[in-house]
């Protein structure tokens, strides 16, 4: 038996305010706008307009989507991150040689940290954000310090921030989701290459709103937007009136470009026809440069001969030393012409085939490629068989629900990167890691060297010791997928490893003075780096802050007893050692200069030291002077 408590609806009189709001929602739903507390306020100006008691003004009217919190969401995207990415070689696969990145952290902060290193370098961004189903968790955006909020949410430090549910009954059901996705899309645009493609999957709950937001962030006129229904659940999800079998994939790409490559048409679906012309104006005399032999050996076209002189009259197929020379002559012996001139036929060579006949060979033309269609309906896109089933097979005991079909992601990325085998692919809602798996499969099938960057929040999984967070699922799936690809395709030598990084606060300590103990504060801040952080941690923060790729080569040498690192072939030198005294500075400086001259970098070089590594200001000044005199002008300390 449930006890009636103070505050329950049954312990109070009728709530007239709620009753009035309900009446207004029924009669004038447009009057109610969300307030900042998840409730509603009345738009008085609109009420005046509806009853004919207002002077119309169009000053604030424009096409777009407005919601409570949009200004703050825009500002959050502009607020710099105070974090860094810590390298985790022990959790990685093939750390030294892999160019793939697997990043644990809040994707908003990670996107900010990637801005310098990957600005306009990402060829394809594929994201499958949480669908606004009323059951998913919304990450609490923090205007002041996103890293602090992230560390609280993930339990790394104590605090009040938690992942928040977003129930459909909540007053800010749509706006919470929009405020989450908006700043992430703003940051993603900066990373997308000039010919890059953004792919976002979504369902009916937010497809309309997402479309308007995409047109704002990736404005019409500069970008094209195509919404493709994908049949991902042929069995259907039963609704009250319809059975839902599809979701959507938005493709956004620069307007007026051929950003989406052509799809391959399988051999059994190719419509073949004669390359030889027929009908009127099809004879040899109508186009003399279209009469030449096509060379065939063992049923395969191996080349094209020169245009024949007028006095040369061959048979339809002439065999010379095992090679068949096939001419555009029909069964009646009439000399006709090929549909393509000699100077242009090689461009369509991949669309030709030789078909053996009783008298030699016929050359046929078939369109082996075509445009992608705006409805995707292939049994390969079934998320149950090729998503849930596949992940369960690769990662037994996986708690991840509703992963994408591997082949739906594969085909999306093939469409976006088919003409760029060295593309960088980003997914900042990595989930179970389907995008990384698809990139590896694409490289295996096409011989490419595509790289992936996956970002996943370590969202806790209740009562699962094997996979305490979703990130652990991501990591396990990518590792298992790479192992399976290698086992099934031993000749494939592509990259199936990854480097793990984790979002954390900066390695450089913030100045936090204690007014009651200034002397103690000064002594405590003599060391600028956070205690417990390694040289490697600091090196990778330097890469991020200086805009270098996180997979750039790093070499290490012992110079006069001090560890010196060369990053990016000499673009950056770093010496984070202690004990740089006036006696050792000259030897270390000369060693760096010698190494710099040996590498001869094509860009200006920067040298960074740890400020507390110098014994005194004299040693620091001497180091800078020696480097400057030898042509290294950019010398910094941290």
C-alpha cells in the first residue's frame, strides 16, 4: 500500500496553473514557450497578435530553428578547452606504427582539442548520435569548464554533474537534444576538408529539426543536403499506426562538387551492349578515327591498337601470335566503327569486356558504375543481423544495444571516400566502433590507407564487470575486428591497430594563489607541470597546442645526457629534462642544432623546454642565445 505523502498531488487542492496551461496548450499551443527550468511561459506578444491587439513587426523574423538555450550552445562551441589528451600505449594495439586514434572522452571537449591539428583535414565525418527516444542520456554542457564537468560525470573527481535522462514528457525534450548536437556540429564543420562529406544518421524524432540545423551550420548555397531513407529493420518496430522499418542518413557536402563517388554495379546487374555502332552513320567512313583494333588475350582486353589506314581491310578477328585483334566489323562483313574514338577509348576501358563467339570476339560495353540512389534498401543494412549479431559475435557479452549495420556504414564511407584512399574518417559518437571496423574493411577491399579517429564517452554500464563503460566495448570491438580481418586476409598488410588517448585536464598547472600563504603558493607553483604526468603526456599536449598530427613520428636522442625529442621530422624539438645548468646548456644546444641541420625540416622549427628544468635565468638565456645564433629563432619554455 502506497502512503500519501506531503507534496503528492492527492495531498493538495487542484493546481489551477497546470489546468490553465493545459487549456492553453489545447487551444493556443503556439503561445507556450519553454522557460529555463523545463516549464512554460506565455508569449504575450503572440497572444496580442492572435486577438488582433498588436502592431506587427518582422524585425526578428528569419528562416531557421530557434530554441531555448541556442545562444548558450553557440557560445559553448566558442569556449576553448582547458584539457589535453593523455597517451595510453598499454591500452593500444600497435602503438608505434598505427595511425588510427581511439579517444575516450566527452566529444565536445575532444572536438575542441582537435581543432588545430585536424582543421579542414577530415574527408568524411560519420556520426550516429543518440536518437532522442526519451530513454537516452544527455551530457550536461558546461559553459565554464567542460573538462571539470566531464571528470565529475565520469567519477574521476567528486562533483555534482551527472549524465541526465531526457524524458519525452520533459518540457525541454527537443531543446536538450538540439543544445547537445548544435555545438558539436559547429566544431565538426571546422574539421571537414574543403571536399569533405558529413554523414549523420537519425530517426523520425529529430529528423526535421536536424535538417534545419544542418542547413544553418552547413548553409544552403554552399552545401547540398540529401536525406536518404535506409531500410535498417525489415521486420519493423510496431507503432500504434505504422510499423517503422527505416531511419535516415543525411549526406552534406560542398555544393556543385562531385563529392559522392559512383557506386559499383555488380556484374550480374550490368546491362551489356555492343561497343560497335549500328544503324545510320555507323560505318567506317563516317568516322575514320573510330576504326582500330582492340587487343584480346585469353578472353581479356589487354590494349588498343592504332587507327587503321584506309587501304587496310581486315577480318573481324585477326589472331597474331596468340593475340586477337578485334575490329568493328559486323556478321555481314560490313566495316563499321567503335562508339569511342581511339584517343578516348582508354578512359572507358574498365567498362569493356570481350565476349567469345564462333568467329572470334565481340567487344561489349557495360555501365559498371552509377549514382547512389536516394533510398537504400539492401538486406546488408539489416542492423539486427549485421549490427547486433556481428558485435555479439566479435565481443561476447557486449552490453551495447542497437549498433549500426557494418555494411550501411561501409557503403556510406565508400560513397564519401571512394576516390580518396588516404582519407581521414572521424566519428565522434563511436558507440561500438562500427565506423572504425568499416574503415579497416574498406582498406582491405580497396587497398587504401584510410585512417579513423573515434571518440566515445566512457558512459557507465551498470552491473558489468567485463565492460564497465561503453568505451571498453568500443576498444574491444575494434581490436577483435582487426584480428579477424588479419586472420581472414593474411595477405592484407594494412593498419588494424589504434592508439588510445584519454581526455584529462591540462598537464600545465593553473595558477591558483592562496591569499593567506603567498610564499607557500609560490613554492608550490615552482613546478609548472602537474605532478605524476610523464614526458610523453606533455609531448602530446604540445602536438595538440601546436597543431601537429597526433600520429606524427617522434624520435628520441640522448644529447649531452639529456633526453631530446624530435617531432615531425624536426618541426618541433622538446627537451623536458631537469638540471639544465650553465655548464650543460652549451652542449645540449649544440646537440640540438646538429640534429636540426641533419633533419633539415622544410618548415620553421620550434624548440620547447620545461621552465623549471633550468637552474637559473642565466642558463635559460644562454640556451636561447645559442639556438638563435644558429638560426633556430622560436624557443619557448613551459
